[in-house]
C-alpha cells in the first residue's frame, strides 16, 4: 500500500474556466456590490474603420483578379490587399495595467531632486560641487594668502606664515566656508576650512606682517591671514565683511518670522473662516472640499515619490498597434551615366555622326553580399547604347530589352516608351555592411567565344582598323542573332563605409574584367568578390580597356517619378514622354525572424534560374555551336497553345562555344 502511494501520479488540476464560472454564478455576481471588479464592461469594445494608405496611384492587385480567382482561399487573400483596416479599441484599457499606471487626473509629481553631500563627493572630481552656489548668485573668491600657524595673534611670528591657496565657497544651505590648499588643485581635499558662520568680524592687523587681516571667531579664537598687496587685502576684507553682513541679516529675518508666525496664524485662520462662512457660505464650502482633495492628492504624491517606483519603466509593455506597412531597408539611388570602351568609331553608313561604341552592350546591375554568401537583389537591366548603335538591332526581336515588347503588356497609367531604356534604379538593403558590392555584368550580341570577342578591346594600338573590323562583324551578328546575348565583362564596387548604412560615394567601379567562360554563375561571382580586396589576386584577371560611369546617392522621402518592381507608379508621378523614370529593384530580404514582415502589396514575381543543359547525347546535329534555351509560360498543355504575355518572366539562356569546339564543350550562361 505504501509503495502504491509513492507511485501514484499527482492529480492534474485544470485551470478554471472563466466563462463557465461567470455563467454558473451569474445571479450571485450580478447581486454583488463589487461585481465591476470581476466582469468586463459591456461597452468596452469599440470598432472603427481605418482607411488603407498606399503609396501607389492604384491598387497593386490586377484588375478582375478577384473575379477570375477559382479558389475561395485565393479570393480571400486578394481581399486582404485592398480592404480597409478594422481597428478594435478598448475603452477601459487604461485600467488593465499595473496599479501605478492607473489613470489619474492629478498631475504627475516630479522626480525627487538629487541631493549632493560633501561626504559623497569623489576626490578626483575636477569641479567642486560647491561652485553650484556661485552659479546661483552666491559670492565666490579665490587666491593666494599667507596663513599664520597659531590661533593667537600674539604668538604668531613672521616665519610662521605659510603660503596657502584659499577658496571661498557657498554650501548648499547658504553658509560659506573658506578652504585652503597647498596648491591650486581645489578638487583635492582641503588642508583646512574656516567656517564663516562662526566668524564675528574681519579687521586689519599689521602688527606681525604687512597687509595682514584677522578673522575673529565666536569661541574667541582668531585666524591671521596676509595678502601680497594692499589692494588684495582690501578685496578680501570687503568680501568677507559682505558675507558676514548677509549672514546677520538672514539670522535677524528668521528670528522675526519665527516670533510673529505663531501669534498671527491662529487669528488669521479664525477670522478668515468666520468671515467666509458668514458672507460666502458657498465659497467656504468649496474651499473645504478643495482642502480635503488636496490632502488626498498629497498622499498620492507622497507614495509616487518612492524612488523604486520612479525607476519602473512601463513603456513598451503594451505597444501601440499600427497597421502593417510596406517595409524598406536603406534605399540607394543608382544612376547609370555612361559605358565607354577605348575601341570606338562611327557606326553610321555614311560615317556622319558621333563616335560611339562599335556594337551594342547591355549592363545588368545587382547586389551581392559576400558576408552571407548570397545575392540580395533582383537584376536591373540598363541599356546605355547610343540611338545609332541601338538601331543595329532594331529589327530584331525586342523581348530581351528592358520594358519593351510583350513584357509591357498590361502596364497601365504610364507611357510604354519611357520604360524601355531606364538609367536610374532604387535598391534597398535591409542589413547594410561593408561587404556588400554593386556588381555590373556587361553583355553583348552573341558572336563566338568570349576570349575571341574581347581580344580587340584589350589592345591599345591601331584601334581604328580594329574598330572597323569589329563593327563589320557586329553588324552581321546583330542582323542574324540580335536577340541573343553573351557575357563579356564585369566590374564591381563597394557600397557602404560602415554597418550603419553610410554610402561610400567616393568609391568607383573597378576596371572592366573580362568574363571567364568557366565562371558565369552567381556562386562564381561570390568567389571573385571574396578576393576583391586582394590586389595580388585581382591583378591576375585580364582587363578590358573601358570605363563604366555609375554614381550612387541617398533617396529623399519625396523622390518623384519612380515605379515599383511591378511597374506600378507612385503617387508623385508625372506621366509624360519626357519624364525620367526610376525603377525600384526588388530586394531579396534574408529569411530571419528579425526582418520578417507581412506582405502588404500584391507581388507576383517568379525568378527562373536555369542551372545547366546536358546535350551531349544528341545526334541530330553534327556541329552544334550556339544553343539557346527559351523558357515560356503557356496557358495549357496543347501543342498549339500560345505563350502567355508575362511581364519580365521570359528568360533566354545561351550555350556559347567556339566555332571549332564540339558540342560537349558548350557552356550554359
């Protein structure tokens, strides 16, 4: 039996069902005088409608999306992006906290003043606490004097005087002390003090030493001091006598107040109360009520002055609830100004026109974080080509140009022409630090191997003949393969000076390094950036002669004329063909709880990254040189189905190899 008791499990006690108790004892509770302490007020809840605020000129949800949705779950999700906020407020929420937080109409008392005592002063303090008196209008003086070492003037001799530094200070209670030190370091403990509230008078005494004066104390002792000149002696005597006069007047005033206070107080109270009661009964009644209220409030103030209670901080226990907002990190404005290579010429047939690059180039900007080894932004495609150079591929397919062709299908409220060739982008970085790089990848029209195409750009001699030869080959390539791209070069630059997000505006892009055909992936780029600050390794990379001009700046809150990553313009947008549009580039926010935020706008972006293409086993083509992979989205699985017109979701990848290389040597870009 004893063993069974020891092995018995403890009885689990379920918590009280609050609602069940209220229902079972409803009558008892309603008849209780203190029922308000147990029941929730019936009118505690208040609901209000808060208009949803947006920074866009229209909703981010596509038109008819809610009607076309076939799933109830999708329909309800779409509603969350457009519906207003329903806010629930609690009228009596102020009474639900700690007792010191209860609402009180009485003004909160100020904190207890900090008292400073001489015994608590630190020895190494540079400032004397007593200087507070001089700041408030008190008398202060300091200087060198000679002090006799005896209290009696008769026994003091000429040799007994010692030079000391005297400092006159006023204490917190209004009294004065004359402290003396060995040197001018008055922050140290004084060698001695003369309490002037015990001094009876200051007179001149030249019996032992010239320019001497005597301080006579109440205990019939005296202090003999001497100055270096008659002027200094008179200044000290006048200052000390002035202090003695102030002490005497203060003592007399205090004595008079003490004698008259007790006699007059009672008579004043009796006469005032009787006269008010007789002639103004209502005012007398309100006066008594005010006195009672003042006493009760004084008790509250008394407990509120508890130092431990003053240290309590209740801020942040119940934070103010705000609607979910679209969150951004540190915003950076990137302006792409120019891309110029040393190999230049006039591309016009009649050779009349400006000198430009001899073939089209396309720049892609993105952010890389080598500290966390990841890419942290989408790609920003920039076309810096001159109009004459751009005409070389004018008749080719436009699907690869940024914001052109079918990629702009469905864009509203904005002219399509202003979106084709953007030069400004806004990047966002949630976690800024010094290991974030802005990387520029440069592509050109597909022609052949990277090494063969880059060779003319790496030579500095006889550039005119080389330019004409490259121009001829480029025109032929643009007519046949204008819609296909190949990697050409890359460059990088740092973005921040420190972890607080200070932009490194003085930094410039590195030289244009030739792209290695074996290092085309993002992982390869992260490895190259890891050695970016190692000159001995970067010096081994082949350099293409050219310059990429890109500037960065901070983004002001009222920055106008920009669209988000879905091409939806902001409210501060001027819809004109001459408007310079700025693109907002989507950030890949790290998946950590600290930076996790709910989605507040409809964003339907899908990023496709082809990894590799295995085409070695094909036997249809004897010599496969340029292989392209096109990714499309279709509305059905039928053979004759057409590709969907999807914004920014068509990617073309290429397999580029040398003309003499077998298919097994091809590389996927």
